[in-house]
C-alpha cells in the first residue's frame, strides 16, 4: 500500500513538472531565425540566406526573399568600393546603375530560392521564415548565361584580330568594349554567387582591361595625310594636323595612309557695296578603297563692305578655325569611340 501511494505521488509530481514547463513557454526556437546562429544550419559557403519576420507568414516569406536578394546588392557595393575601376562612383550614379544591372542578372538564379516552414514565435507573436539558395545549384543555372556573355565578347575580339583595316578593327574593339561591360557584370555576379565556379571567368578581367590599350595601339599605327582642295586656305592645314595628333593618330603621307580631304568654300556673293558669304566646310577621311568618315558644316552668314573684303576674309577664316577646333575635333574623336 505504501508503494502504491509512493507511485501516485511520483506521477503527480512529474505531471506538475510538465505543467510547469508548459506554463513558462519554453520552446525550441529554430537556429535559422537568428543571424548569429543561422550559419549552423545554412553554411554561408554553401548557401545565400535571408530571414523574414512579420505578423503574417506570407509577409515573412516576402521579406525573407527581399533580404536574400539584398545580399547581392550589399556584396556589389562592397566590391565596387574596393575596385573603383569597375564603375565611376564620383556621383554615386554609377553604383546605382551597376546595382540595377546586376540585380537583373541575378533574377536568372533567384527562381531557385527555397523556404523553411514558417515558425511562429508565441512570445513576440510574429512569424519567421528563412529563404535559402544553394550556391552550387544556382551556379548551374547561371553558368549558361555567363558563357553566352563570354562568347559574345570574344566574338568581337576574334573579328578584330582578323580585320586588316585599322578603323574596322577599332570598330570591332569598341563593340567588344560594349559586350565586355555585360560580361564584366556577369563575372562580378558569379564571384559573389559561387567563387569556385567563377574562377575560370575572373581571369578574363585582364582582357577586358586591355581593350583601351589595344585601341590606342591601333590608332597610333594609323597614318593620316591632310590634303587641302584647291582654293582652301593653307592655314587650316596646321590646325587639322594638330587635331590629328591630339587624337592619337600619326601625321604622315606614307603609303596606305588615310587622306583627310579638306574643302572650304566661302561661297561669296558680291553686290554693289557689300559682300555676303555663306561658308561651307567639308572633310572626308578616306583611303583608296572607301570613304570612312564625312563631316560637313554650313557656317553662319558673314557680310561686309566691298572695299573691306580682306576684313571679311579674316572673319571667315577665324570662324572656320573655331569650327574645326570646337566641332570637327570632337567629331573626329568619336571616330575611334
């Protein structure tokens, strides 16, 4: 009888302990609900994660997805701060543009995001959800994208190497620069997503960085000969040769050089007491095979008295010189951009 009474007492005591535990609200909180412990569940080397916390489970899922995507933005800011050659940050607009572009790139892998089951914190009365992305699996979806960007970039490099005409070669290299901008963004994203997979592409940064030097080398090997048509003032030749040199070209009349054909027609009309001029400038850059570039300019009307025609000619010459420096010079610069 005593033994039976002791058993009854023990059962009642155990029940009280269980009830006491329940009343204190002791719960097994998932490790993934806190940034300080999430790595114990989702290793950062293997996963990208985002934690969402909200009064409803659906909102918590959306916030978790947003925080996961924000990981890439944070990493991009960190990289661009350390590598200022990637984007100009003088005004901050460059960083914003790069963030937008790489976010678009990242959309191709974010479809693989998975979620934990929502967990409700009874004390806080909020739901927690963790979004997680397996880096290796995401890389398998992204690698075809970066491969396409790489192939597109190198297709222009290969075309440039095969092209004999220097201006066409420059055009291909400029196309490579444009394609290279997209490729570099893909490289940046791949390095953030999965470094092990990105290594084979990161090495192409040297080629991307060499394009300006390649273009400069081609430009230096282009010889240009300034040729004035009949009636064009000789004073313009010096200005044009200076523009040629300032743009990195060589001034020379060697074989296979490009001719810069310059024509300035004052188009004077003489009346009884006055002279009216509507000057026109025409410049062509050409070789024996084709005309590569044409630039024309119709000047503002210039008037003067017949007895002071020399003064009118001086006004025309100064206006033409100004147009050559301020308008043709920048236009010629765009030939190699």
